């Protein structure tokens, strides 16, 4: 039985970079995408952000890798073709695509605009599409997607710096809205000042909140306060600082992917406070949940994963209104393996974005 290559499965020829094995090393890769269907848009990709989950996936740290993998789910580009039934976009429009490219459309989650919790959600790469073929991500020159999973981009935001909002932005915006941690005057803690954390600070300040950044690294204090507008900074390893800040926070958005103790964070919350975890690391041991501070203050520990399409558009519109973008380092495509090594070390402020259009070469 002969197999059909990734390059021959569909009519649209595409070029990208893929990981072929758990080394996670990315290299040039030719594949194909489907023809533009009646509800689809085809876009030329201009920029694609680099997310920590890209790194986890290509190294198979979650045990789900199906190689070859073309990563990338913070995608922005220009629409080049639209299907006959498309209403949201026209040729020439700027469009964004985040972590989701498909869902069942009929379950309880989908009916509530929560495609991100659909049991049949199709993620942007390392997944199987409705037609049984593999889904490839944004480290490539072209994308075809159902218009429902495209996001209209505000005219005032630069495309490169807006790209990470499609994952990092919605990942922190959605729990802030759902858990009510978005009201003016509230005091929010943000744990970790990386790709997610720095955007969380920006959204919180736009909501009119007081923000305390909680970090293990004193070196981040200046940038947290002077560049990002945080009000206070706590060193989580300093018992005196943590003790002095006990019961001062209405909520905490915890963006750290590495294992870390929750007890000190729960002690920072006021009664009825909420600790929301959005950081997802590799397959490390489960986190311990101390019950005493939960029971004594009627506190909650919750989680959240990205967001549905309606809320992602709402987030992007809010970002446009308040001029919120990610702080980025733009890189050429052939720098991606070095960028991944730096990402492991946390050596980026705060998000790598690949200049796909200008640096992805097919030869």
C-alpha cells in the first residue's frame, strides 16, 4: 500500500519548518494545504509567534507528538482568497489565527462560544483535521482555515507585536474576565514575568487594576515597574516580603510552567481570593494543593485554557482600544533552533516572533 506524502495530499503547495523527531530540531519541510473551501480563507502568513507550548510539543514533553510537526499558533497574515460563503473577511484583510482551527460546532461548549473546551477541538498543529489529514501550524508561508477560527485584527496594532496575543493574550484575558479579576481598583498578582505574565500586567492595568508582579528574579523588578507599569514587585523566595504582603491580593494569575509551591501564593490572597493557574509545563509531577489556606479563607484555585473565538475577538478588540501588544524580539526563520534554546533558558523579552514573509525561503 503506497502512502501519500504530506506534499501531495492537498492541492496548495506550502513550505515551512518542521520537527521530525523528539530532538525538537526544526528544519525545512514541504507539505500541502487543502483548497479554499466555501467557508475557508487562505492567507499568506506574515508573522508567527513562538510559544512555550511549541517547545513542549516538538520535544514530545507531553507525550502527544505526531511527527513531522510544523508548530506555530500565533499567526497573522493577509487574506489572499475567500470561499463563496465567507462573510467575516475579504481579500486583502489582515487576519489572525490562534490555537484552534476546528471544533464540532454542536456540543454544549461550542454552543456557548467555548470552542476551546470542545471535546473534538482541533488545535492548530499536531492534530488531525475533519478530513483525516494532519494539521500543520504557522511556521510556514500559507494557511487555510475556516473563517470562524479567524480573528479580525485592529488597524492600529503592528502585526508582529499583535501575533502573540492570539495565544498569550487570550490565555490571560479569558480567566481575568471569567473569574471577575478585571474590575477597576482590584489588586491582582501576576506570577512570572514571561510571555504570558507581561501581557497579563498590561491587560490588568488597562482594566484599571493595581498589579503586583511575583517573581523569583529581582532582575525583573525594574522592567516590571518602569516598563510594564506594575505597582509592586514581590520576590517569592523572600519570606519577609511574602509575609508582609499576606492577604492583600484579590486574585492571582499564575503563568509559571515550572513546578512551584502554591502555599505562599494562597497566603497572599484575601478571603474569597482566587488563584488561577494558566501555566502548563512538561510532564512533571503533580502540584501539591495545600488545603488549610483554602478552607480558612474560602479561597478558590482554578484553571483556564486559552479562550473561545468570540472572546478571542473581544480580547483583540480590547487590545486595539488600549494599544496593548506583546514585547517582542523579531527573528528570521533560520534562527528558530537558537530561539528554542534561548526559550528553554527564559532568555527572551518576552516573545519571539518569526518574520515569516521576509525570511522563510523555499530553496
